[in-house]
C-alpha cells in the first residue's frame, strides 16, 4: 500500500470515528487555522487532540498535540514548533 493510499484511508476514516478533515488555511510555527472548523466547535473542544498534517515537508512536522483551541477562529495552537510554516492548503485531520 502506498503512502497516498494510506493518507486517503486515514482521511476517510477520521470523520467516521468523530474526527475532522480539512485544509490548513494559514498558520505560523506554533499555530494553524483549520479551514472548515471556524465557528464549528466550542473553545477548548479540541485541546489535547492529535493534529495530523500529512502533507508537511518534514516528517517531524506531521503530528502535533493541540494545546489550545479557539473554536470561533478555528485556531489550533501547539507547543512544539514546526519547521514547515508555509501552509498552502495542507491537509489535516484530528
């Protein structure tokens, strides 16, 4: 099974088990705006959730724990910096 096949399977399964899938619309080294989740959830609903960014350039940037979630803006904050801060419609799932 190729990596792209695994990615498609994970994106399909995430919503079936209560997760979310979408694209990152903007961000910085310790935060990202998750498109499709702006105003959808309450603040802190996604705290401590795993944020997976499989399209990240560096393997070490592909997964982060959300330390603060602001539902009204769709902003996820994570403690560990990412080196790839060019968010160009990167896929995410939680």
